[in-house]
């Protein structure tokens, strides 16, 4: 008994020390406080109870105090009291605003009308209140417009612009005049941060301008809430990592952090996974939405993998909670535990460096496809400019937005680079210049395939589902099927290789249903990863729904989203060993010659066998 008391006392002393320091080692943690909650903070009893809950469950470095949402402005007396209270606890304060019109009549959700004088006055007033009290405030991700009222329709028609171009100009002008300039006029030191949501593919259609917006505002914030892939948006978990990287590449050094909530989760670990991926992308700050929600008791769902040593150890978290005097841990406690698991390795990771995938501003096509690639173990990184100095680039249909894309591809391959293009881009470029590289024909015919042939040995492997793909035809002996498909004795390419100048172009034929990429057999996925592995010097061998995150200092992270443990191979360029970042243990591998690929020089590789628990990540460093 005495020993138990001593351990508990020691734990609480360590906790008090950590809380007084106010931080984690590699990031700041924040919570967003909605205006209704801020208004309740005029009640001292409410403030004291809220702080007691947070102090036991979650260490906060900062809060964002909202001044407007759903037509409700903050009570400034309550705001001043909240600011004073949090500062007295050593917590940094910043402002927030949600430009939300509140509910809808014509549509499920209706934005502000940025031609409406009353709405414009509200927008300015909210910015001015923020600047009056804070040196920084963030816009929640509702700063867009879907308004097609009579005035907007008439103004759009007068402009001669498309809805996308009209809305971007309208919101660019409003951002400068009503928000940024208005705030700076009140407080020249005030930084105005725009939070962008997770649906980046469609931003320009509703006024978000990813070319100019990051430079109009003083910084950006990233919505990394991927939630349930089976939900309305169908976002893949990899996006919680990739979208941070993409927004960082839009304006390097100005991405302030990532933002996660507990909405729409089909399993408990989905919340920690979003937190981990956001931080593994090297977001300097992570914000929880929202302050009140994080005080709620979490739902302890059935986890069939609970005894399979997942990264989130529920038993350990519960024992730690009891040591803090917490019998019913909150979602904030879940976040705290998750933070500490990933913080163990973050400082050892370099700058994220994946395989660049060029996405021109305002482009659209094969929506969110790179996120499915990431879930197949291809470490894709979205970039807004063509990566001339890379060794490999992945191009989807979005790249057709760049009218010079074929010329850029040709130059890239002449300089020794390799290009992977998707069947969607091939179709978009057919008759638009791709013939300068190769004569391939993507037909209107479809094939239903279930058998895959890989590499030179051509051993058949069965897919997990019948997959529908477009049929591509080509000139015999002018290009070659690197991965083939079969159905009832007939076949079509899944990956076509074309030699051009000093490089190669590969055409990756994408299933009509993107999630059928997950149904490809391991052998096909392994070959795709081998083809893509010209940039990072590491790849994995195994099934889909395992992500590989790569960094510039020879470190990498493997994260599994599967419900069972999985044993995979990690394949690196020739290395002596791998070090586990979590505990410093060393793994030995087997070095041999790599798999032959025409058009590339063969070299030695080293294979390491690793088992990843379900819904877990592991970090590694290559040793030479």
C-alpha cells in the first residue's frame, strides 16, 4: 500500500511539473472555445469547474476564445474575465470567429452573403472585436460562400466570370477589406489566421483561394478532421497527414497548426489517429474542437484489438487517469495520452519529405485520389508547383489544369526523372499533347478484373474484389505492361511503362471505385511501391491501409489502420540496421540485390520484417 501511495505521489509531482512547464516537447496544444461557452465564463463557478476538469485531464498551452458564431456576439465582460482567468493559469489566449449565418432555409447550410451590407458589417465587427482584445485570431473554416441569391447571381453575371472565379474574387476582396485590413487598423500587431477545412479539392468553387489566400492572411490553419471514411465526405485517414503538408507547401513556414474534433467516428482509435497524423506531419500546434466537448466523458467502445498491443493502450490510460484522481476520463484525457505517445518520437523525425504530386491551383479531377495512394503505402506529398528538382513525380488528372504539363513532363524525363501519371490524366491529355511522349489510347470500354499479373514472372494473384478499370490499348513493343490484369482469359494493363529520353513514364490505371485500390493483392501493391520508390529510399511490402510517412533525415513512420496485427517488410536502400525510435532497439535485415526494373539501374536493398499492431504506428531510423 505504501509503495502504491509513493508511486501515485511521484506521478502527481511529475504531472504538476509538466503542467507548470505548460508544454509538450515538440508542439503546442490548444482548445477552441465556442462563443456560447465564452459567454458562460462570466460565471466564476463555471470557470473554476472547467479548469479543474482540464487540469486533471489535459495540459493546455493556449485557448482560442470565439467572439462570434451563428449570429451571436460575445459578451465582452465575459470575454475579459475569461482572458484574465486563462492568463492567470499560464495559458496563452487568442481570438476566434466563425462566419456562420446559422442554419439554412433553401439549403442544409447557408453561408453569409458577401454582397449583403448587414452581413458585411457583421464580418467587419467580429474582426474588430478580435483585434481589440487579441494579437492573433483564427477564422473557423466557414469563411466561404455558397450564396446564389438574386444579388449574387446578378453580380456574377455582370462580372462575366464563372461561379468559382467570381466567388474567389468576392472573398479575396472581403478578406482584405473587412477582415485583415479592419483588424490591422485596430491592432497593427494582430495576426489574422484562416483555417482551411478538409475538402481542399473543391475550395475554389466556394471562394477559398489557395493561391492568394495564404498571402492575404497572416497565416493559415489546417482542418485535419478526416473522421469516418464511410461518412458523407469519404475522406481517407492519410489526409490528416497529407493536408498539413499540402498547406505548408502553399506558403512554407506559415501553417500554424492542425485542428481535430471527435465528430463521426466509427471506432474509438480514429480520434487518436487523427491527432497522431496531424503531429507526424510536423504541425507546430494542435487545436481541439471544442473546449466543452473535450470535457465530456469519452465513449469506451468495444475494441477487438485492445489486447493486441495497440499504440493507444486503454488500460494504461485508465491507470494514469486514476492516479490523477480522474475516475471518468474525458476526451481531453484521450487527447493528452495520445499526444504523449507521439511526442516520444517527434523530435527524432526530420522534415517530412514524400513523393511530390503536383496539384496546380484551382485544379480538380480524380478527387482526393492521392489520399487513397497514401493509404496504399505510397508516401505522397501534394505540392502547388511542378517539382523540377525531384527524381519522381506523381500526376493525377488535376495536373491537366497546367497547360504546359506535357512540356514539363518531357523536360523532367530528359533530365532523368520518372513520372507516374494516372489513367485520368492520360484521358485528359489524350489529343492534348500526350502523343508527343507516347501513343496510348484510353477507350470508353471498361473491364471487370479479379486477377493480377506482376513483373517478369507473371505469377497470378487474386484481388479481394472484382475491380472495374478503363481499358487502355497501346502499340505492341512500344510500351510494356508492368502490371497486368485478367478477366476470363483477356487482359489489360494496370501499370504501363514507357521509356522516354533519360527517364520513364508509368501509367497507373485507377479503378473506377478508388477504394478498390485497397483490394489489389499485395504483389501488385508492392510493385507499385517499387516503381514509386525513386525519391525516399524506403518502401513497404504488404497489404493496403498501411501508411508510410518519410522524412529527410533517414527516419520514417509506418502506421497501420487495420484491425489486426500485420507483418510487413520494410525495404530500404542498402543499410546496416534500423533503430526503433520509441525505444532505441535495433533491427537487423537481409541485404540483397533489388528487384530488376527496365530503365533503372539495379542496386542493393535491405529487407526488414516488422509486425505492426492494429491501429498503431512505429518510427524507425536508417543506419548506414
